[in-house]
C-alpha cells in the first residue's frame, strides 16, 4: 500500500457527511425489513403541485454523499426533475422509529450522459437489479391505458448493457433533518451543508 | 328509524369514493403493523422546493372522503400550506405491498375556524390522542435550537379543550394512484375526480 493510496482513502473517508454513520446504523438495525430500503421522494410537478412516490435506495455513489435510485426515462418524475431538479426524500425506519428527511438537488443520468464515471455507475446499477426489474424497462409506456397482457411478455433485456430508457437518479443532499421518535422529548438534529460543502449540525426542538 | 334517516345513510354511503373500499382493505390487512397508519405528506416550500415528512392517518371526516391528520400551528408545514394548499401523500402498505398516492387540496382547521362541524372534529381529534401526544403541543417552538430539558417538563394540557396551536389538517383527494406491487405486471389504477365530484377510474400501465 503506497502513501498515496492511504491518503486518498483518508480523504474519501473525511468527505463522508456526519449524518452518514447515523443512516448506516439505521439501515443496519432495520436490515431484517426489506422495505426499510424503501423511501418516499417528493418532487414538484409542472403545475407547481407536489408529487410523492416510493423509490428504492440503491446505495451511494462511491466516495460521495449522493444517494442512488433508478427510474424510467418515460416516468412522470423524469419530466418533473427536468423542469425542476429539487427533491426531498422522507425515509422512515419502522424498527428503530427514526426519520431522515433529506433535501437536495436531483441529477438524472441517462443513456446520453457524457460523464464516464456516472455512465459506469448507471451500467452497474442495471447489472445489479433483478431480471424481473430489468424487464419493466421493456414494458409499454407507464401511465397510459393498460396494454394487453401479451405486450408485457417480452424476452428479458440484455443483462449487461442498459436499455436506453434506464436512468440512474442521484440526490445530492443539502439538508438532513434527523428525528428519533423514541424518547420524550424526541431527539432531532438538523444538518446543513454550506457553499464549500462543509456540514454543520445543531440540535433542535422536535 | 325514519325514512329520512335511511335516505341520508344511503346517500352518505353513495358519496364514498370508489377507492375507499380498497384503502379500507389495505388498512385492515396491515392492521398488525402500527406504522401502516404512517404515511408521507409532500407539500411545497415558500422557496418552491418540495418538502416531505411522515404524518399519522387519523381517519376520515364523517360522511366525506377527507383524510384527517393533526399538526402544530407552529410547524413549518403550516406556513407551507398557508401559502400553497396542495399536497400529495404517499402511503405504502408493507404487508400487502400496495401504494396509494393521493393528491388533493389541504385545509387547516385551527382554533379560529368558524365552521362548527370542523371545530367539533378538531376537538374530537384532540380528545382522541394520548396525553403524551397532547403534551407536545405545549413544548417550545419546533425547529428552534433545543431548549433545556426542564422546558419540556410541562403539566399535561387539558384533555377536553385543545390548545390554540393544535390544528386539524384535512386532505380533500382529487386523484388517487393505486399500485399493487404483487404480480407481474403490477396492477395500477388511476382514480380522478371531476368538477362535479364524480370519480372515474382506469387501469394504466405500471
């Protein structure tokens, strides 16, 4: 192991936001519940009204604090994010009774994205999902009148190269509101990122 | 029982939206999970960005399709709703793997609301929550720097008359997007309310 390697490891550890260890703990203590990786993503519609849906957490982009999700280019939320790339996730952990509200900028990584690291992350995300999940990207247009059952019976897509409408969706957190429902009063901490990317934290009233 | 009474009972049954029986079924089949009554409410902040937090379902206003929640007049969401009274809840039922996305207009019922029926609903909501829940409305301003522990040690508020900052929050649904994750392809139905209050439904691609 060279000194350079050690240094870069230390730097990447240092870059982890202070709320990351809390979230890792919550994920670990709720790991018996498959739906502890489900959370709700709020965006804003073209009409200005809010939208909200369940998405599945797919881990972090390596050496960053960006949360990964996947979505279909044809889904409503892609249009919303194109117009207004801000989101807030609400993530409730049933076993430990904790809530993370994470607000930040959303970034869609589609087939045309020119960043090689992001394009690779998109490909890995495709390879990591199940064949059943990959098949959904070959289904007819989401939200349109339901197609005949036969239209859903497609051969499974290639497991290596993502279909063009497969998108990686990244959330770059700017604010994290962490609430522990256990306890009276409950503990609540507010994490804020400044313009230089540094995080501060304060305890607030629940 | 007079004929009039029978008629009004029938009318109120007729006024229930077609998705109500689905939601009642989901609540029933998930009743062993206390957190099946928790859901996520998205609103829009003054900045235009979305907000999202967990709230607890408190039932429906009698003879209507309005969902009841409670909130503190001092909470951030009250300011958001005052500015822009639209919300979307995302309600995931873990046991049956169903999701309801319910969008509609939000209505805050505070101490000054002049509608006697709504004021009564607000009082009943106060009486139905636990003493611990009522105590939270006597706590210091939510979101401010955490007060000393002693400030949270207040005598329990009156159990009959709500504190002034106790609000009932109502959601009047306009659109319900119901998704059953079980099955391949999943079933998805879209319920829409027209200007006359009539609901239509269609099956759509998931």
